[in-house]
């Protein structure tokens, strides 16, 4: 089932431009000059229930603007947008009960209330039936591992603990679409790992659509099967994460650790040498040549360890951005 259907989605902001200095400021009082800025330009995409999508891009690429249009906070300047059969900007009650939007930059919890009281507040706002509330409450508390902090005021919790409480609260009303904007922002490694596990568990049910934006590529690699890359408001790539390497330049990296000194002739003929040490080497080779190169290395010297991997996601993205800048 198609959960999100967007065609030609565009968001344009306008601001009043002026010349620098005092003279420019004075002229601006009488002769205003409006300048458009396109935060999102002509986005066309579909999201189905069961998909977990990573929406990635540099600062100013349009990620947060896109999420805010999906949940109806911002009105598109142009284009068509249908979410679960609703027009988001109408903010109908049935639509609002079907989505959850969580931002890593803002805290939606009440500072002096413990999570337990905030959960009851959400129950009243979303009109959650008693049986559904009790069932979801037990499930999200277990997933988020917050059973021991439910009665602690939010101001006394760490950032990671508050964020896990917030994620749990956002899922009490059983939303079909979950929008997560930088969910692990400023978290320590342990808290970020728990949040990623939380997202994976929610996505595993297969009856929700989850969109995650993050500058932390560990979030994307851990939970997202599909990625959509934005830059300057446009889509550069939309497809499976495992195919992203082929969208840029197709290479495999072979790293070998030897048992002692290695003796290999014509090493540079196998591929590009990126590391050369007494007991370790690294190569970049064409994917089709990776098995043959690995076999050659294994058969010519005593090997302690060997790995064949794709380049890091950050490196692939950096190369894609440089090509379009």
C-alpha cells in the first residue's frame, strides 16, 4: 500500500534582500527587493507501508522541510502530496492520529512531568482506547528500556533517556507513518544504539512507513534499506542502500593482514594500492575482479585475515556531493 505519494513537491521561501551597510538598510526601507529561496524543488517519490527510508543530505538540503510538509506543518508552494489518503495541510484529526513526528532538535516532553504522566496526556489527546493504550504502553516501555525511569521528572533525565521516552510517547497512538528527524542527535554511543534498536523493532512489524533523517551514517546503515539523497532541494539518488556504491563509482576494498612479511609481485596490477605495510595491504579493485584478486593474495602468501568491503557510506556521499557542486 502506498503511504506517501508526492509529485512535483516544491517549497519556496521569500525574504527581503538589501544592500550592505547603513545606506543599504535605509534604501531597503523604501525600495524592497524580494528574493526567493527554493528549499525543496520538484520532489517526486512514493513510500509504501513497510519501508524504512533514510533521507540524507548536507545542511540546507531540504530534509526537515520535506518532513514538515509530510506532516502538514508546512504548506507546499507547488506540487501534489497525499499521505495515507489525506492532504496533510488540512490537519484532519484522523490524519494526525496516523502520524508521529519526532525531532532530535526539540523536546516535546513537559519538563517537570515524568514520562508516565505524559503518556496519560497523550492518551487523552489522541483519544487512545484503553486496551490499545495498555498494549502499546507495555510494548514501547520494554522496547525503549525506560521501565525504571517512568516516574522521574524529565528535567532529571539525561538527553538519551528523554529521547527514548519521547520516542515511546510518539508510538502510543499506533501511527502508520513515523518521521524521525535526527533521532540520535547529541547522544552517546550506548543511547544511540538503543534508539536504533528501537527503530529496527518498530520497522520489523512491516505495517508502518518510517523515514529517518540523520547526519550520523550509523543510523542510516543500521536501520534503513532504502535511501533518498537530497542536495539543494533536489533528489540525487533514490533506491536501495546496498546499491548506492554503484550510483557513484563501483569499487570493492580488499584488506589483507599477513602472517609475517609478504612477497607479492605485480601488486599494482591487481588494483589501486591504498595501504602498504610490512604485514598489511589494502587495495581498491573492480567488483568483478575482487574474487580473483582475493584468491591471488591468499595463494601467494600466508594470510592471517582478509576482508572485502564497500567504501564507507560517508565517502560515497562525499563523492556524490562533489560531483554535483
